[in-house]
C-alpha cells in the first residue's frame, strides 16, 4: 500500500470515529476535530505532491537532447507545435513553413507572442492532450521560429550606406552593388587608388642625383613601381645621365 493511501485510510477512520461520537461530545469539540483532520489532509496532499514533481523534473529532457536521442519524441513535439500554430493562426498555418517564408504575417508577431506566453492547456486544445515537457518544447519551437523570422525581416529593412553615397535597405544591397552607377564609382575608385600609388612610386624612385649620375631605388615590383622606374630611366637617358640602382641592402648596380 502506498503512503498516501495508508494515510488516507487512517484519516477516514478518524472521520468515522468523529461521526459516531459527535452526538456525545460538545459541538465545538466536533468542529475542532474535523478542522484538524482537514488540515492534516491538506498537509498530506502538499507533502506527497513534492516527490511527484521532483520525479517529473528528473525525467525532463532539453530540446537538444531530444533532437539527438529521440526522433519519435521530437516528431511528437513538432506535431503539437503545428497543432498550436493552427489553433492560433488558422488551419492554413503550419510550423513546417519553409524558412525562407515567415511563419506568421508581418505585424502579428506581438499578438502571437502574447498568446503563446499565456497559452494554457484547456480541454479540446493541443496543450491539454500532451505532457508538460512536450508542450513546453512545442511553444519553444514556435517562439524560436517567430524570433528568427522577425530578425530576418529587420535585417532586410535595416538601413545601410555605401561609400559611393547610396543609402537604402539591407535587402537591396545585392541589387545596389550590381547597379551601373555603383560600378562606375568602383572603377573610378580603382583609378584613383592606382594613380595615388603611382605618384608615391614616382616620389620614392629617385634616391639622389649627382653630376652625370641618377641613383634609383629598387622598389618592390608592382605595376606602379614598374611605370615609375621606366619613366625615371627614360628621363635620365634623355639628360645623358648614367643610372645606378640602389638595392635594399645598399648594393649599387649600374644600369648604363
């Protein structure tokens, strides 16, 4: 016999005894006895309920654990989630909507979130016919999906800007960078960058000049350094000067 049944049996015995002697004792004593039995009964329910709750929690699994270890239970969670979505959003709605489409219509997020937060198992709904763990994870799945849909929506409309001067929504970025105006700006930027590098190479190429000799630095090979070197050699030859290259370690190499 379980502890709860044993205690209840003894309580029933005391109730029977009080009923038998209530006409031979003062009414106040009888009422005090019944109140005491009621308090004991309530205490019994509270005390015995605690291990039951503990047992339920000890068998609780996280959603990740269920996904890894129990595909049947995960399918049950998704089924309940789908049923709840149909309850809240209509029979056309489904949790299995492709991730590229919103689970619910834009603007309904707050209303559905509130309904999920206050969702209670009631006779006739999906939550009433399943366990607390499955119901908890089903609502978790729905909320997670709505959150990611909403985040994706916000990312699409998030304002962004480009160095070319364009401002618009993040969702239009791919179309913007393929736009002809943006491409012209990119090409102009490349030309400006190349010209800046060429000017820097021209400034660095001549180390020093002496009578009849021009000393040139051997620069790292780049398209700009090659142009600057050719220009400096042509200028020296036109002036009748001899060209000497200075390597990074100071070695001198005569060109002419």
